[in-house]
C-alpha cells in the first residue's frame, strides 16, 4: 500500500488477508513525470508535486454496485409520482376548498379594516378577543398543506444545505497544503485520478468521540467532512495512512458518482423517505463507494471498517481472519430485518463484500 505521505516515516503494518481471499487486483496507477503533463489541464504543474493519470472511466464505473443505478431510477420515478400526486390532489380539490378561500379572504379583509385610531386600551382588548385564522376559518385543508409542504421543501433545500455548510465551515479546520498537507495530498491525488476539475474542499471537525466522515453539497460544490478522531489514526495512534486513504477514497467516491450533488438529491428527496426503499438504495451507494475506495487506495479497507467496530485505539488488535469467519456466521431473520432498515450495510455484510476476491456486488438484504 502507498505510504508516501506517512508523516512519521513509520511503515504501515501489512494487511493480513483471510484464507481464500485475495487482494483485489487493479490496473496500476502510473506516476506521470512533469514533462508529460501537457494533457492534464485541470491541475497546473507545481514543482515537487506528483501528477497522476486519470483512471479509465469504464474501470471506475465497474466499481458501481450492480443495483445502484436501478434503485436510483426507481427512487426518481417514485419521487416524480409523489410530486405529481400532490399537484393533482391540490388541483382536483380546489373547487371543494372554495368556501375556505372565501372565508379566509373575508377574515383578512376584516382584520385590515380595523380602525387604527383606537386608543391603546381598546386596541389591547380587541387583540385579546381576536381569533386566529385557523379558529375563524377552520383547519387548513390537507391538499393545501401537502402542496405548500412540497413547494416549501423544494425552495428551502439550497438554503438549508448552505446554512449547514456555514456551520461546518465555521467550526472546522480546513485541510490545505499547509494544514495537514499529507491529507491534502491524498485528496489531490484522488481528484486527479478521478478526473475532477477541482479538488473538493475537506474539513476536519471535532466529533467528540464520534468516528465518522461524510461528503455533502451546497449549490454547485461538494465538500468532505472528516471527524478529528479518525485522523488520530494517521497522526497519533498507529500512523496508519492506508486506513485514512481508504476513508477519504470512499467519500471521494460519493462525489465522483454524483451522490453528493443538488440534482441527485432533488431526484429522490421525497421517495428516499419511504421506509426500506430509501435505505436499500443507500446501501447500494455505500457498496459502490467501498469498491471505488479499494481501487483508489490499493487497500482492502478492512482496517478502516475495524476502526468503526473496535475504535481507533483497538482496531489494530482485531484479527481480521477471525473477524471475517465470524461475519460469515452472522445470519438470521432478525439480522435481515435490521439490515433492511439501515442506510449502510451491517458491518458483517460490508466486510464480507470487501473481502470478496471476485469483487461481486455486496448483498443488499
């Protein structure tokens, strides 16, 4: 595994592969000398910094879970049907709500016509006697509620994600060429290999013990958040840059496959809330990004999964051969039910998929 960015110069512990499981073989990603970079327009040459050739898109697309696109199409169609159903329901019930509209209009007209020259005491008394619109006119019809909810949600999403981005950006440390340069070099390398036009912004946020990383979006931009405890794997505990490379590659996969984009989210914003359906599509996306992470990082990803199971202090003590054997034995109806409601594959299924020498798509159920 590539350990070029190990800040301490300490070799990464070798990956122990379970019996009968072979390390996935990928086409070697060749280093390109600076003098041969005329075709790399997205990333200008910088002295002392390597440049990497983009991976063939056919190879990148082969990492997708076989059911991912199919499930997204289903969610897209369901999402469209939900929106159409709400609009049709609103239009079809418009005549039935005529009385509600008339009563609301008269109520608002009477409220505006209240004399402004009343003395303060009379004004306070009248306010205490005033009824709300709902009390005076009646409860808002369901079709209007649904229609307003759909319109408001569609309009509000860009503002909501931008607000969240402002929060993360203000409470995070941005990873740059000067701050955690080893991490930034990994992100830059993957951006080049994936043929991205620019390097996504990456932030480190204090997670108070939570081990997590995620990719998200604002209009016309994607970014990655890594919780600080995960980076301790690279800088404090085991100097394990291979695990960090896999985690970053997984999040870069979400960006490359357009999972973290505005238009992708709009395509399934309502249908993904349907129980089981939305979670199943999400599990397919996670499998896709795990496979892409193996390709980019050259790692089997098992150490990265063990950090989520055993934590950053003990994950290296987990015998991965023993864990895979344990994972193969974890079965049953209730496990099936639990996995069915999870947005990520349960860890045992996820590890089995990563250790699969034939690179088959992970099991969704």
